[in-house]
C-alpha cells in the first residue's frame, strides 16, 4: 500500500538516505533492521524501503533514474565527496596511540634511571617499602601495557585498509580482528602469510611485535642481579714490615751481644716446627677486621720489608772416601773387677772400643790399630769425617763467620749463617749385609738477610703475600747486614733514593762503603767509628739493615744452635743430640727437598720475628691497607635491556608506517578496532521527525561521533529465521 503523500515524501527522503544495515560480521553480530512507528503501526527499515521502491517523489508508482542509480549501488555504500586530511589531522586521529607510545618511552627511561641509580649500590641502601625487583616489575608492566594499544589499534586499522576499494575474503576480517586481540590470533595471522598470495607484511609485523611485547617482563627481571660484592670500609688494615732490625738482649761483655728471648724461641720453633709458608706465619699479625683487605698495588708491588732468605747446595760430589788407619790406645778400667780388667780404645770420630783383658790369652794382645773406609767432607770450619761402616749417621757443623760467603760486588760476605752436614743414607728394606750398605750425602745451607718486595692481600680471612723480587744484603765493616736501594715503595708509592755525602734532615742513615776484603773478614771486635769519607747518607726508608748489635747476637745464636750436632744409630735406636736434628734427619729420608724445606722454614720464622718487632721509625713499621667489606650489592646486566629497546623501536616504526599508510590512502575513517561505522545507520533529512538516532556524511568516519550516537541506540540479540541478529530500536524520551 502507498503511504499518504505528505508522509511519503518525508519517509522516502529519510530512508533512501539510510541504506539497510549489514547482515553482520564474525565476532560482532550485525543489528537487524531498525523498527519505526508510524500511524500506530511498526515498520522495519527494510519494509519501508521496499514499500518505497514503487513510490516516486511526486507520489507516482513509477521510479526515476536517480532512484534506480541508488538501487544499483553496492549495499551500504553511499557516495560522498572525498575529503583529504592534513598531517596534523591524521596525527590527531592517533593521539591516544601516540600518548601510549610516549608512556612506553617514559616507563623504559624510568627503568633505566632506577637501575642506573642503584648500579653497584648495596642492597641495604634500598630503603623503599617494596624491593627494587618489584619496582622494575611495575614499570615493566606499564611499559608492556602501553605498547599494546598502538599495535592492536594499528592492526585493526590495517584491517579496514585491507578491505578498502578491493574485494577480500570476509574471513580476513576475522583474522585481523583476532590478531588485534590476542597472541593466538597474532600467530595465526603470521602463519597465514606463508599460504596467501596477497600478503600484508605490515600487519604481520604488527602481530610479531605484539608477541614480542608479551615476553618483555623476564628480560627486565633478568637485568637486576643481586650478588656478593665488596666495597671499601673505614676500618684499619695493616701488615707488619720492617726496615731496620735492632732488637737485642744487651751486651754481657765487650760486644758480646745476645739475641732476644723471642728470637731464641723463634729459632727453636723454626727448626722443630718449621711453618709451611710465610703467609701463614705472618697472618696472625695482620690487621684486617673484615677478612678482606688490600695493601696497595703499584706496579704489582704492595710493600718492601727486611726478610731472611736461604740457599742450599748439594755437596755430595765433594765427599772424599779414604781408607784410614786408626791407632787405638788402651787404658785401665777402674770399674772392672779384680779378676778381669778392660781397656778403652778410642776410635775415629769419638768411637770407643772396649776390649776386656779376660778375653785375651797370654799369647794374644788387644788390637792397636785398624783400617776402615771413611767419608770426608772438607770445610773451612773443620772437616767432617764419618765411618762408612757404622757410627753416626748425620753430622752438622756451622762454618766460621770470617770466611768469604756469597760475595756481592766488593762485599765479601752476605750470609749470617752457613752450616754443613754429612749423612749416611741407608737402603730401605735391606735383606742382608751387602744390601744394607750406606751411601754418603752432603749439603750446605746458608741464611742470607735480604730485602723483599711483596704483593699482599687478604680474601675471606686468608692472608696471602707473594714475593715479587729480592735483594741480598751484605755484611759491612760494622758487622751490620744492610743494603741501600735505588728506589723503594713507601705507603704504596715508589720513592727514588739518592745518597748524600753529609747527613741532612732527610738523609739520616749512615751507610758504610766497602773496605778491603781482609778488613771485612776480621773477627768480630771493637771497630773504630766510621769515617766520613768511608760512608754516605741515605733516607732511612731506603736502607734495609740488621744493625750491629742485633746482627752479632743473632749470628752467635745461630752458630751455637747448629754447631757440632749429630745423630748416632745404635741398633734399632736413633739417638739425636737434640730434637731439631731429628727433624732434619727426617727418619732417614733426608734429601735436598727436605733440607730446603727445613732451612726455608727456619728463614721464614726468623723473618716473621723480625717483622713483628717494632721498627725505630714508627711510620714505616706497618704497611697500611684498605679494608674491604663483603656485602650484597645490586648488579645491573644492561644487555638484557636491549630487548625492550628493540621492541620499542619496532613498535615506533610500525605505528609511523600505519599512520603514513592511512594518511596517503583515500580512506579517512578512524574506526580502528570499532565496528560502529557499520552498525549505526546513516541519517536522512527527516530522521528527527522519526526520532531516529543516526549519522550522516563524513561524521560516519569519526569514531568519536559514532560512539555518541550509539549511546542512544538500544540493541538486543534475537533469533530470527534461524539466525541470530541484533534488533535495533530507537530510544524514546
């Protein structure tokens, strides 16, 4: 039926300008035709449009060309004049995405700022209510959330550009929509590109960026590492060192100086229980409350100190073997009984042979001489002899101190003690007399005062000092052992040393120049004062010395300890003259290795004792160090942040590409992820009379205006004709 003329004109103009709504798209149902009320009856937009197909503008039933032209147009497309947006307008369309991207940059820079502020800092310095990991997690979440909007809206906008002015499969709409909403959809969109002829590389890039965005959190958490660290502390750290050793017990008579009781104990301890290393021996005297300290490092050196060195040599090739005839002397034994008497026969090396008179007959007499193979080690302090067939198995003597010993340039002597030993080494597990024959072994060792430079540190309570270099000292005409260095290290700094002819404020140590060798080797005795032309003056810290009184006392103590000591085997028993000789004998396993260990231990003990004794110059008696506190620190692994930076750069490039692509196309709508442009009907001239919420012209391309119109349209989901449809009705006041 035809509507009245007055109503027909109005309704026709309105409805012709409002094409039927789309049937629908996947994910979002399309609304059913709008319901209108007119004259007490309800009409759908489709019914009214169908009724008006036969109604002309003037009320006739014949159509005109304009109406036919509109009917031939594609469903839902209304021709409008193309309006191009400027770059400013295009950017305003993407303002929220750009703001979101800016938030991502700000959060990323905030992460860098927080990490940089606490790089290497103590964990205890973090005073926040939550941990630094929690702060980074919050900022990383903001970073990731802000990245989601630009990439999802960009993919959604590419969906409309993909469909614009070209026929595409309707399922593409669903693929793009899924890609903009989740990881699985993004994976499907990327996978689809390998099978499609027409590819959307930009959309695939967006889907890839979306997947990368989801896994940024672990990289930020991995960037923060809490581990053990060390930092400087204000506690005192020092290690004992000494330039001049002057300790002495005093003089009993003219120049007969005695070593101190502490040094006497140290000598005994060094021979009986030699330390394994100098580091272990000096460690109890090291001050380091934190257990971790450094003591300077200048050219690999921490400090220099007076020390004691040693040298051992194998003299076995110098042993002479001689068959020596010994004469016996017979003396009466007062302790014997009247019925029998005995005689004592003195053999070599103090060996006594007793021959009882009752054991002899009238036709026999005690032997008066015999010949035995004898080992001889010639020495300046007296030869050492030992019977090859039995008796003592180790003999030790000290050599004279007025002989040349390890000369250094014009100086004839540089050792404070030399001792030699001759030993008879028995074969192990011998089974008969021939197998049990002994072999001779001889050696000589010297203790040589020296100046050493060390590299020292303490870590986790374990002190370690490593020798870097050494300089041997010589005995001067005043019987002091000393050496002046060209440069030395003082408090971690190398200092050059230059002598002067006269004493000055800085050069206060008188250093004797060498005298002729015969004067240097004179026995210890009163010595006239050093003449000015026979000496120079050095800064005290440039000279290392065992001064005269201490030198004489220490040398006397060492010579007394080593002179004329031996071990004698009597059957299965080993009888040493003192305990340290047994230690040197090593249960018959004496060798150059054991001898070196023995002498090294003694030298180390002497050096430690000298270093423990306070120097006259208090300023150089200890090497100061730096205490290091062990703590828990924040360590930043910056390379993990590169992943977030890459994602941020890719997202920026993607958004710029989408904005540029949208700007140069004729598609001006900013629908992005919204479908309101397809759901809200366009308006005709009489839409107000029909109380219909609709939109017309280019306003349909503005998502904001579409949302405002959509707020006044009610929809419901209903099943019509076996299909679910959106029924759209007008809101009434």
